[in-house]
C-alpha cells in the first residue's frame, strides 16, 4: 500500500511539472499587447499574428510591428518571449524602437521611428532645405557659318573678259574698297560713251527747258544701267567729272573681309550670270547651335552666349541669341539656334566646331540636394527629420536640376532637415513600419 501511494505521488508531481512547462511555453508564444502583427523585413507583404512563424518566402524570422500610439518599452521578460530566434538582443532593441505613427490603411505617408543609434549604424546623414541663388548653365555644340548679311557674291552682269585679277586665291584678306578684278566689256564701253554724249548734250542745251528735262531723264537711265553693271556711284561721278570712258570695269570689295571663292582666271571670257568672286566679312559670324527641346523655355532672344573652341583653349568669344528656329529635328529632338558672335580678328572660321555655353541667373529658389530625393517614377519622396529618431516621408514637387540641387516647387519648407544618404535603407524601414503604403 505504501508503495502504491508513493507511486501515485510521483505521478502527480510529474504531471504538475508538465502542466507548468506547457503553461510557460504557451505564454512564450503569445503575442504581446503592444504588437500589431509580425512581418518580414525583406517581404513586408507577409503578416502573421504568431511570433514564432517564419517568412514563407525566404524563411527568415518575423519581426514585430508595434501598434500606433502604444509604448514599446515592454518588460524584459515579455520582450525576451516575443523575440524571434537567432536574433541578438542589441538588434531587437533597435527593432523595438521603431514605432509606427500612422494608420496602416492610410493613403498618405506618415511618420515612423528609426532610433538615432540605428541611423548612425546604417550611415544616415542629413541636409538642410535652403534658399539659394539658382544659376543654370546650358551647353550645346555648334558650327560657325558666315553672316549672310556680310557676304557678297560678285556675278558678271555683262558679257566680257577678265582683264586682271587683284586677288588670286581664297583666304586672302582684302580691305574695304580694295580692287578684286577688272573686266573688259564692249557693251560697257558703248554705254559709257552714250552717257558722255548725253552729258555733252545737256551742256549745250541751256535755253530749251523741255529738252533739258528729257535729257536729264536719259542721263538718269544711263546711270541706273551702269549701276546694274556693278559700276559704283564713285566711279560714275569720276566718269562724269573726267568725261573719259573707261574700257575696264573694276570690282571692289564692299567691306573688309576674306576671299571665300574665286572661279575665274585672267583672260577668261565670262557671260552674264557667271560667278566671279565671293567675299565674306568675318568680323561677325553666325554660330548655329543645337539645343534640346526641354531647354527651349529657358532660351530667349538677345540672351548672352559664350563661345569656346578646342583649337583655341582659354579664348572666349561673346555672342547673343538672334534667332530660335521654330522647328524641332525629329531625329535628335533638338532645335537650331542662331547666335551672332563678334569675331574681330577672324579667328572663328566657317565650318569650325565650337561649344556654346549659356549661363542663366534665375534668382533665389528653395533647393534640396539631389541625393536627398528618392524618385519612384510616380512620386519624388524625401524623408524629413522630425527629431528624436522620427522621420516623415513626404511627396515633393520638383523643378529643374541645378548642379547638385533640385528646385523645390512644393512639399518642403526652408530650414527643414532631410535625409541625404542611405535613403533606400530608410525607405525599407518606412515600408516595414507601414509609413509608406505605395509609391
């Protein structure tokens, strides 16, 4: 009997220990009151109410996401019970410090918490939103061309022969009114004699007013005919003064320039319409530059442009925009812009490749560093520091990029601090805590 009673007592004791152990184990698997659910840091879409579950996708232990407005400083025993396996307590302290501050179903981003120690571990730095003078530079490639208003083509307007050349090859520099070539033309000589006959007739008819007026009209017509044959007013005045016909007509340069082309030789016969010589004034040249279509709103007539060339390092030429082509190149999506450039020493030559730089001063504007902006395609996100580890994801509207800064249209205020590095890690924390539902 004593043996039976002893055996029964042993069985009762063992059963008590088993019940206590089960009770303790069941208490360890219970979700704490301040935890909303458990999720995977790699797959935020996974949610579970059991602390011992693992991610069905990658097999990692789940981490707790705390309820809004509930303190996270749970007792040590409860914290140890809720801790996933194979996770160090220092890591759990960081995870427990992340408190979600918005409703998980909200569309707009809300605050979340990343402790300062955790921010330092992942390398978070901050920058200040501030107003700065906005200076923007546009660079384009262009080609030098002659100014059409400063280019002259001489064409034979009368049949004749090239009597003498005063220039012999392209590239020669000629001064204003310098002779280029002389032409002998029988027709021109006949017209000059007729003009001189009319002058002598006018001198003899001093009393007959009607005949004098008629003769003056004939003299005017003769002068116009000589002008059409490239005879200048100075040459006509000299002919009228000396009363001696000139067998050869001499063509002179209308300005200081460079011989661009010479198509005749001495003694060659030329007919009306034949090309003789080209002269180009290179003191002012055109630069035809190509600007992209998104830069068009910044371009205006008379804006100053700086021209540089790789063949002349250190030298700069000043110009200004004169014409903006209203047609877009369908292949390169660029617009041709004509820039008038002063070139007093003739250093810029036709068909030379150059660089055109347009510096714009757009005044002061609110700016944020480029590194602080997380572009998602649908939104531009910036994480604003609210102090004591609190961060707020915020959608911002950006303007143009100016160097290492963006112009801020809306979404930020001056002197706010924003995350400028480790943005992707902060973004992952925000999604785990539900502060960012979607991009």
